[in-house]
C-alpha cells in the first residue's frame, strides 16, 4: 500500500512539472552585433531572454505598443545600470546616438508562447538594442549641462506658422511635454516640419533632429525613429519645471509623429564614475578590498606599536585594548575577500 502511494505521488509530481513546463513561455534570442565585454554580453542575453519569457507571450504575439514597453522595461530592470537604454521594435528602427564603448548589443528575439495562447499564432520577431549613454568627464551631471542651455530664450518661430508657409506635412506631439522647455519642443517640431527634406526620408529627419538639438542645447541627445511600433526604456535627464511646485522635475523625453513615422527623442548623460566602481562585479571589488585591508591593518599595527607602548588614557586606552582582540576578525575578512575575488557570482546564474 505504501509503495502504491509513493508511485501515485511520483505520478502527481511529474504531471505538475510537465504542466508548469508547458505553461512557461520560452524565448529564442540571437545576438546580431555586440560591442561589449563577455560579462555584459551574458548579462544582456539573460535579461532579454527572461524579459521575453516573462512578458513576451500573448502581448508579444499581438505586437502592441504596451506589450513592447513592458518588455523594454523588463530588460532594463534585468540589467540594472543607471546609464543603460533599451529599444524594442518590430522593424529595423533607425537610431541616431552616441554610446559608451563596450556597451552596445543588438539582438533579435522571438517568444514561443504558452500552450493555447494568442490563438495559436506564431510570435513575431523583435529587434532589441541595448546601449549605455556617455558621461561628462568633468563630473557635471545631465541636469546641470542641459539646464544651462535649455533656459536660454530661443524665440523659436511658432511651428504652425512654419507649416502654413511651407505647406509641409503636419508633425504632432504624441507624449506629455508639459514642463519641458518650449525651445526644445519647438526645435524638434521645426525640423520635422521642414519641407526641404523628402517626406519619406525618415532617417535624414531623425539625423537632422539630433544635429539641431546638439547645436542648440549641447550633446547627449538620442533619437529613434521607425514606421512600425517600437518602445524605449530610457534613463532621461530631469529638469526643474518652470513655474511649477518646488522640487517638481520633468523627464526630457518626447515622442512625435509625422505622417506614418514615429520619433522618440530624449536626453541623458551617464552618471560620472571616475574609477568605474559602480560597474565592478563583487569579485572585482573583493580583489581591491583585500589590498585595502592589508594597508589598513599595517597602519593599525604601526599605530599600536608606537602609541600603545606609552601610558595611555581614555579612548586611546580602550582602542589599544580592543585592537588585539580584532585580529581574528581581520584574518577572517581577509580570507573572505580572497575567496570572493576568485568566485564569479554571476556565473552561478543560468544563462541558457
């Protein structure tokens, strides 16, 4: 009887396991271009695969903008870097940007949906672009850099007047731009309303937008355009809202549409990291920490030898008594840092 119960339990366990496996979405990810270190490449591939497995089932099959936005945000959360931007689209979107070295990856991904989802349709193939923005070597952040330029009185010509005079197609703002300096918004609208550029030359218009914004307001602008739907998960510069509440900030991220093409424009400067400590792995940090511990212990030993040999009082006496008892702690920390420096914790995570 006990054997029969054990067999029944095993059958129930195997049934639930196969059900869970069939209900879990899978993803096929192929790297098309990569200009980054092996560690970051694995991190990006893992983030893309997990995002499509978690968010890329019925929504990805439908290909709606909301589903792509969730996928892009899920990839950005998986990478978790203050300078990383993610673009997800259905077509070969055009990008005009400058990216940090060893940070760019371009991949295609297709979600294999759960059983019975989305009417049995095959999921479409998505393009995924991941890159980091550049930082200012002076240590000035994006808010200071852009605020200095954007607060100038540009006296831009009204966009509606320019369109009536030139007879070009209508360019509209499709995102919330309240709080963004009007000089920035008008600059983009004037470029989009320029009749000197062919209506179907979307790449040239996107390039002109970035060049004009760079000329007027400095560098670090990013422009993505495509006729098909795409979504961007970006880290944007924030500026104080003029005539707004105290402390109210507005992200400099805008979305425009001209005829059948969508343009997404945003500004961002990566946080300045002089020594690259933010991007170090725990193993790399531990490698430096063990040397710091050795120097600290050597300085403490010299201080103990020359100061504690005297007749001490007060706090100095307490420190002299405590230092010998902390030796086992220092030895334990050193062993811990040595072991951690040779263990790559990211390798424990499943990549395939």
